[in-house]
């Protein structure tokens, strides 16, 4: 089995399937830099093209009024479970 995307869901699915099947887990990005292991620096490394997809939401009509083009920054890490704090902050 091949699983593309090693975020929270992809990692869990790969783990469960690996009990019964051979699994290949694919993810974009390279090896994480040592700074990614320091939780207080995750906001600093969000600007890295190597570690972050740098998504933005679609322009909003009634929200994000103070932001450029009314788009909200939506960071997503490139790497295996690179930014677990992102998912925790999106509740």
C-alpha cells in the first residue's frame, strides 16, 4: 500500500495498515532541521519554503477584514509529523 501525506491522519492510517500490509508512506519536504524540535520556534520556521506549504484561505467576505485580500495564513508543514502543533491550534 502507498499512503501519500504523512500528517496526522496519514501517519495513523499507515501505522494501522502496517500491522497487516507492507506500507510506503510518502511526504514532501526533506529532513527537518534541528530547530523543528524546539516547540517555541515553530512560529519562526513557518516562513521556510522548505518546511511549509504556506497556504492561504480563499478570500473571505465577512471575516479577515484587517488582512490583505481578506485571506488568512494557513501554515502546513512539509515532513513527517513536522508541525503537530498546527493541528492542535486548529480546533
